[in-house]
C-alpha cells in the first residue's frame, strides 16, 4: 500500500512539473498568429500587425516562450521592404500640377514702370496659370518641366495684356511730359496724343528708334531674342529617393541626396500631395501642392 501512495505522489509531481513547462494559451495564440502570416506581401500588413500586437501583449517571461519569434521579425523586415517598394512604384510616372502665376506677373511688370504713372498690371491681366510636370523615372532620376503647350492660351493672353500695358504707359508718359512743357491737348488717347504731336506715334518712333511704336512695344515685351516655339521648358533634373512619408529630390544630377531635405508627401491613387517641406524646397510654391497623374 505504501508503494502505491509513493507512485501516486511521484505521478502527481510529474504532472505538476509538466504543467509548469507547458505554454500558456496567450503564447500559443501568438505563435498561431505568427504562423498564419505565411508568405509576406503588402497584403500581409494586417496579419503582421496582429501577430506583433499579440506578442507585445505577452509578459517578458511568456515572450521567451514564443518559439517562432524569429519568423515574426523576418516577416516585419520583408513587409517593410514590400511596402517601400510599393510606395516607390506608386510614385513612378508623370505628375502635373497648376499654379496661379498672376501675382508673380503683376509684380514683375509693375516693377518695370514708374509707380507715379499709376498703372497696375492687375487691371490688364485677369488670370495666368502655370502648368508644371514632374516625371519620376525607374532609374531614380526626376525631371521637372513647365508645360508651355498647355499654357499656350494663357501665354498669348499674357503677351496681349503686356503689350497693352506698356502701350498705355508710354502714351501716358509722353502726354505727361508734353503737359509739363506747357503743351495743351487731350492726351488720354493715342489719337489725342498724336493730334497734339502733329505726327503719328509710328512716325515719331521711327525717327527716334528706327521702328514703329508697336514694334517698340513688342521689343519691350519680348526682348531682342526671337521667341523659340517650344512645347516645354526644362526647369530641373536630378535624383530622388522615396522613403515612407518622405520624398527626397536633388536639384541636379551631380548633387547627392540629402537626408535632411525632403517633401512630406502622400500618394492616393492618381493624386500625390506634398504637405510640407524640410530644408530648401526644389519648387518655390506654397503648400500643400497637389499633383495629378498624367502618365
């Protein structure tokens, strides 16, 4: 009888010992979630996060009991790489954005006139829109251009407004000078000015500048160089690097990517949004900047 009690006691001790070495249900649940991750892709993000959450919820002792923890760390590394590659792929292609340039044009043309004349280019130009494109290539280079073809109608409107602006300013300036010399007349129009001068503006400018009045105005607007008819104007080429939430861009092919210089960005389908910038921005624009995919 004594031996039976001894056997029972030994068996009981063994059972308790085995029970102490067994895994808790929380550990088993974490291991099952890790095992369920399988082959990692961008679609594995929820599975990896669920397994990580289950593991982090364990006590330090139970974490040591998780036998497939290395599978979880490898899955996280693979997932990060997959997500980064997907992000890089989402950026590839050509993106377009528009910027209202009226204020820039008004400031530029107003600076070319004596403010005492009282002319404001804003009264001549109702709108002017710049169209920009950024192309991100698979070789990790980028190219920024102004789409002159898309801006053709606005550019023609700008040129016409500028010619009228300078024409009116020249007539006003000439009339003011004649008034200052005591000459009387109606200088509010070209016809009135010509009547007071006794010659046409074309004749007067031909004698002084060797060209007609309209040709002189055209020279002021377009300069001496003939305007080349181009579809686009290249503004910048360089390298780029995509990181989660960060888009690094150099301003030339020879310039290295700087870790501290980047645009904060998101991509949602065919829309890319730059919400801010760290360091010197390659695009002198206000944020947010919204691009739409065009190719």
